[in-house]
C-alpha cells in the first residue's frame, strides 16, 4: 500500500490544510507510486512561517554547542536510516544505489560538520586602538530562513542549507522539490527524534509556483536560499530582494572541460565521461562541453565514445547509470538531440532510448556524445540536464579559454593538461566559481565554498564550509569603553 507522508510543522506531522496529496512515482518504473505527499497551500506555509518565527528566540539564545549536540544526534539518526534513505532516493529520483548512498552519506557528514562548527560560533575579541576599550564582534542569526531546493540532490542540498542555518541559530521553513520530497522530510524526522524544539524546523511539500511566493514574500522570513533553475532562481532573487530579504540563489550550469595539447587522452576521456554521465548528467556541475585541442581531438572522441558505450544502463544496484527523473526531463534531453542534429552537429553515439527487458517504461536515455559543436549551437549554450556532452575542437589554449568562457553560466570548469603554466592560467582566467585541474567538473568537498558566476549564481553569497555560516549570520561590532 502507498504510504502518505505528512508535512512537519511546529513539531507535528500534519496534513495540508486542504487535505490534498500528490503522488511521486519511480522513474525506473513509472507505474509504481513511491509515496504520496501533501499538496500544501499558502495557508500551510503561513503556519510553518509563524511556527518558525515563534521558535526563533529560544533557538537563537540556546548556547551554540547545545544546538550542535542536536545536529549531531540528527546526523546519527540519519546514519541509522542510511540504507532505507538510499533505497528511497533510488526509487524516487532514479540515482544508482552507489550514487544515492554517497548522497545520503554527504547529508550525514554535513550535519556532523556543522555540529562541530557550533563550538566556534558567537563572535571574536579584537584589539582596540584606545586603551581600556573592550572591542569585540557578536554573531547573530538572521532570523527565519526560507529554503527552496531542487530534485537532483534531494537530501544533500536541503542538508547543506538547513544544517548551517540551524547551527547559527536560525529557524527554517523548507520547501523541497515536488519530484522527490521524501528524503528532505527524513531530515525533519531525524531532527524531531533528536528533540529539536517545536517550530525550529518545518518542511512543507507541494508546488513551487504555489508555495514559493508566500514563503519568499512573508514578512517574518528574513533570508531566502534557493537552488534550482536559472529561470526560477532569477524570479526568486528579484522578489526576495525587493521584499528586503537577504537572498542567495544557486542556479544552472554549462560546465566545460578543456582537454589540452599535452593531456593524457585516456585520463581526459575518464574525466569527461564521469563528469558528463555520472548521476545521469543531472548535476548542476555536470560536464556538458568538452573543448579539445585539435592535436588530440579524434583520439579523444574515440576514447569518450568507448566509455559512453561501456555504460550499463538500468535501475538500482547493478548498473552504472539510472533513468532521468521524469518524462519531461527525458523529453527535454531527446529534444536537444533533435536540435543538435538540425544545427549540424555530428552524433557520435547515443541519442536515443536504450532497449532491454530490465528497462521497462523507465525514463532512460543513452549517454550521448556530439562532435563538431560550434559555439553558437544551442547544445553549446543551453543547459540540457541529461547525459549529453558536446565536443568542440580548438586550435590552441587561447581559443580553448575563450570558448570555455563563452557562456552565460559559470559554475564549474576543469582542464586536463600536463602543462603547468596552462593549468595555472586556466584556473585564474576561467570564469567559474569552481576551477579544477585534471579532475572532473562534478564533486566538491563540504568544507569549501560553492557558488558560481554569471547566471549560475547570485554572487554575493556562497554556500558550504564557512560560507554557509556567513549567509545565515549577522555580524555586529561592540565597543565597550
Ligand atoms: P526548478 O527551478 O524547477 O525548481 C527548484 C525549486 O523551486 C523546487 O522546489 C520548485 O518547486 C521551486 N519552484 C518552482 N517554481 C517556483 C516559484 N515560482 N517560486 C518559488 N519556487 C519555485 O529546478 P529543478 O528542476 O528542481 O532543478 C534543476 C535545476 O537546478 C538545474 O537548472 C540545475 O542546474 C539547478 N541546480 C543548481 C545547483 C547549484 O548549486 N548551482 C545545484 C543543483 C541543481
């Protein structure tokens, strides 16, 4: 029987005000319903924000290490449920078991990390220039944080917003993506079991277009943190900042990997294939543009195609790549295949749906490589968000750099090279928030800042590491003569 999951508001599991629900299905077997969730309304958002506002003072004044102890216990609760959450993630979002297990572990690690951070929170003593003056800074939480998250990392992204917000004394209302809300609710469950005070954390499920505006514009909400598409993120940023809130939006990407003249071609093909086809290409940092020096181009394309064709597609444990999350995401990728062919790119491999009894009606698509992609082609410029990578040939490093930077996005970028000088120039001159040498564009450790340039990010704030603490903190300066 299908389980019906409730919202978590003011320390209680509750139905939405209108009693309506919606279903989430398994992208590997779309006839199977994974769970039902509350189709909440603006009234549910209102209750959640009120609860968060009421809980603010108690949580903000609790000594930070005590908040840390609750986060630590929540991390342990998540760890106990790791296998169950991994399977839920596989069924709801379509990651392979290995990818899903890695993501759940990341969420656990984030909670432990920010639990430890609470020991150092509060402010710092400074030396004043006049004798007898006590000069120090005091850190305060911003207040109530409204968090809006996408489906592609449905537990890690809510965790990397929620954990620093809570550690620093903010209360939160989370609106997770409607395609995969199950694991985000599990974060509330883990905190509930750790006896977090009522109202400090609230999770309300439902449609973004219905719940986003009342959350973002609510006068009791002080900060808004959003991750998702550039189109929605720009609207969210505009309305949040118009309403005078501190706001941060992490958005799309079109991430390049440059393959230099001196590159080890086999290594480059591994790096691009992992970056492009891992998590079915549904990562904001996925490699979607390989920019390759002409001297190694043909050899590289052959090596990349071999890797793409070696990928076993299917659900769960035994396969290398799962389905796309939904029919519309699958259609989106297949439409880009048509567009690329019409624009004159050469389809090297993939481009369609794989066949096989074990694939059923799942939203699977083949890992796809296009060569001969020019800079004005749509597959060069637009985020596809599927396992599709374009290859563009360049004559030298200058052209490679210019080509990498020819994008409205600037999230992650990498270079494969054995030329140290080239690597150094790339790191400094590529327009992206994350720059990597001889590594894939995806994957970032949790203790370093994350964010992009241009349309990938609102650049004022970063997330993760100490940057996560900064966004949820107001610094004040005190002179005591
Ligand atoms: P999306 O923009 O469709 O949805 C993101 C969230 O916004 C969801 O919770 C959704 O319900 C909500 N939403 C939708 N309409 C809204 C509105 N009008 N007001 C407020 N909220 C609204 O994105 P998605 O399809 O869930 O995720 C994929 C996108 O996320 C990709 O573009 C990807 O690059 C991006 N992403 C970026 C990062 C990053 O850190 N930069 C990380 C992961 C994903």
